[in-house]
C-alpha cells in the first residue's frame, strides 16, 4: 500500500509532534486535560490519517514531546484525553445514527400513509371515464411513489456514512497512545514518514 505513514509489524503508526502537551487539547474548552476536546488540528490529522489506512488494520498514535514536558501522570492524562475524546465522539455518532433511523421510520410511516391516500383517490377517480380524470389518477400515483423516495433513500443510502463514522471513532477510541520524550526537537524515527507538528499556543 502506497501511504506516507510508517508501519511497525501489523500496526500503522500515526506520529504527532508537540512543543507542549497542552497543545493536544482545544484551548476553548475549560475542562481538565483528561476530559477536554482535542485540538481541531490534532483531531483532523488523526482522522485523516485513519481514513487513509486500511480499516481492518490496527493503528497507534505516537506523541513526540520535548524531554522537559515529562512529569508525573502526564502519560496517563494524554492517553485518557485521546481515548475519552474519541469515545465521546463515537457515542455522539451512535446517537445521530439512532436519530436518523427514527426519522427514517417516521418518514416511512408518513410516506406509506400518503401513498395509501393517493391509491384510494386514484381508484375513485379512475372510475370516471374521461381523459382529465385518467390523467389526474395517474398523477396521484406518481406523487405517491415520489413521497416514498425519501424514506427509501434514508434507509438504503443515508445511514451508511453515519455507520462508517461510528466505526471510525470506535476504532480510534481503542487506539494505543504512546508518548515519546526526546532531547532537542522531537522527531519521529523515520524522517520519510508523515508527521504532523502543532505549533499553536
């Protein structure tokens, strides 16, 4: 597979370089680090990387930090922050999927009811032996079928992207997170591999 990401064994490695650990979190979120949203740049990079990699292969996140960022509990806080964020996103996606299916069910009931009314009117009008009545009767059938198109579309097509999103976030919520502390500028072991650097405040 032609990809800029490095691989160790069966696991694809996503590398993210930080100058400070707090860059991992969204500065707009006042919650403690372990429960804050990820920084949008970090989240987008991780999501984009995971989408480019085979969905059946395991992935791991490597955070590269300067050595002076190491402190007691920092590794556990960083791991929990990443896992908590994507677990919350997975739960949110599940709620969206359930809401979508609920709306699809309601739309189906409404569409079927409307179709039944159109069929009833069609049968009544079709008994009239003139061109206008026949045209109106056929038009009612067309309108009835059109009313069913949106519920069918919601059941057949619209829920797949939501399901893929759920699986993506679930995959990332179980992703191993490793912190590496290096002297000088933190660098991933393979300079050819894709590595994102955050230099936000």
